[in-house]
C-alpha cells in the first residue's frame, strides 16, 4: 500500500505587474459550461450629450444603443468559482458593515 505523502503549504507571493492596466467595469456577464465559468467584464461609457434640457432629451431619444466594451474575460473552474464568490462576499460584507458604521 502506498504511503500518503503529507501536503505542504507554500505561501503565495502576490505580485501585480507595473505593466497591468486597470479597467473600470460597469457590467458583468457570467456564463458557464460543464467545466468552467466565463466572466466577461464590460465598461459602458455614457455618450457625451450637451445642450439645454430640450436638446439633451432629443439627443437621448435618438440613441438606439450604447456600446459596452469587454475589458477583461476571466475563465474560472467551478471549484474555484465558489471560493471566489466567498472571498468577494466577505469583502462586500466588510464594506457594507463599515458603511453602516459611518452613518
């Protein structure tokens, strides 16, 4: 019978390259297949609309759509997806708690 080897925990050294470009995401689309989750992050910029209230209203009425550019696509395994959700939920709970304390 093979002897089970002990697991060794190796710390992660987190590094963010100076070359990485941060992007602002205003929208998120999540899709999944049998083996992965696909997270598409989009930035939607408001169109530049100027003028008096009537001109602004008229310009908005002429707009048929607003383009959302994909700024990142991240593919995640189902096992890691739950871990990511838990980490994000904990961060959100901490943020909401801090916001409520300040009010």
